[in-house]
C-alpha cells in the first residue's frame, strides 16, 4: 500500500514539497477509530515511547522511594532541549539514587535547543551527558536499577534487568511482542523495537485511559500524565511543539515526539491513542499532522483553536520577515470535506 500525501508545503501559490504518511487512532478497547495509509508496516517509535518506558520506575514504587518530584518524572519522559533546568533536574535525579553524571550511558551531545547551545558555548564550557536530550530518561533508568538493588553499569544493554523491565512494560501496554529480530539500537544506546502503528496507538490509548493496565499500572500512568501536564517544559523546552501544545491543553492531550517522523499521543477524555509516521522522516510534517488530529478530535475554545491552527498550518517567513509559504495538512487528517 502506498501512503497518501498528507502534508503540503507551499511557496507562493504553488506546492513546493509534499510528505506522505500513515496514521492510526485506536480506542482503549482496541477499536480502530481512524486508519490512513500503510499502518501495518512496523516503525521504530524510539523517543515517542519514553512515557511508557517510565512506567516501571513509577509503578514499582521506586520513584516514591527516591522522592522523585513531578518535574523529575516529567523529565524521565523527555526529549529535552538541554536547557540549564533540564540538566540540573537530571543531575538531581541521579543524586537521589547516590549516583552522578559518570554513570550515564546515553552519550554526550550539545544541547538541542539553539539558545542553550549558544549559551553553553559562550560560557566556554563543554557539554556533558546531562545535556543529552535523553538524560532524564537515563537518569530514570539509573534510579530503577539502584532501586532494584542492581548495579546501573550496563543498564542500556538488552539483558540488563532495567531493559528487561522496560521491554516487558512495552509489551504489556501495547500488546505487541518486542522481538530481537525486529529491534535496533537507539541514538542513546538502549534497544528500540519496531511495531505496527495500531499497536503503538493502542498502547497510548491504554496509557491515557488506564484501561486494562494490571496492578498499579493505571495509577502509574495517571501520575506520569499529571506530572507532564504540570511541567510540560521538562518534556521538551522553550518554544518546542510538545511543550506549547501541552501548556495549552493540560491533561486533555499527552503528545510526544519520536524520531524519523514518528509522533504519538493520548487523548484521555476520549480514550484514544494516536500513532503516526511521516514516510520521509521530516519532523515539520509530523508536527502539523499531530496538530491537525488535535483539531479533528478535541473540543477546543476559540482561542485554543487559533493556537492549534497555527501549529497545523505554520507560516514560513524569509530572512527579511516576508511571508513566503506555509505548511498545510490534508482534509484526510482533519476530517473535513
């Protein structure tokens, strides 16, 4: 099946670029709400599932054992911009487990946020693993290892108890087997597993509604969602799509960027989960598609709709500030004729 064109990029009155994609929206009982394109093709969700990967940390009681704050739980779900608050919060999480930056195995990169990047460079300092956009997730993994009485060394490896716990949690919530032959290594060195979009959407529907989650899973999911809704800055950063949308909508929408054009979301009041993939991996198209789905499914005030419309159809300006084009999502996404 060919994926349809779901996003157009215009310049003047002409379409300059187009992006193909696929979308799956599933309810918490597993019912298909919306299906566009080749949804059965497996995708690597990567960073999009960080909130699901944080479930063992919270559900096990280890987050409480170490007194993790809402800001710290939100950071465990983050692909953050490496701003000072992000790095400091990751450092604080490690300290609560009696560890420091030296135990992080995510690697080092300069802050993703341009302002944070420039400020760090101007100070003459070099980045550490705390500035890695995944440092909060990895600090959570370190807390999980220490709370389980395990050495955190090698926690990124598939056979470490931490990654076994994470894989089991992902399988439980999505209902999809996470098998070695369908796996790869993520940018931050942990295993990542490719699954079909409907399974991914189903997992986020259950995460949002709490339906069918065994044990303390429902309470853990609710706590993670509340932490993120209270501190959306921690999940992304200044000016970022996820932060802007969740600052606007609070607990009505949990959204999380992945990589290579993957985006996931929960709409808890509806009991819906969303998973989408832009075929060429372009983030601008994935953000527009997610905003278009928010417009389609959520009840918004006039002011909220105006903001989300701006995210679904952002205008491009050149270096002189002239409007030269925009992104447009298809009627197939927005559910309009």
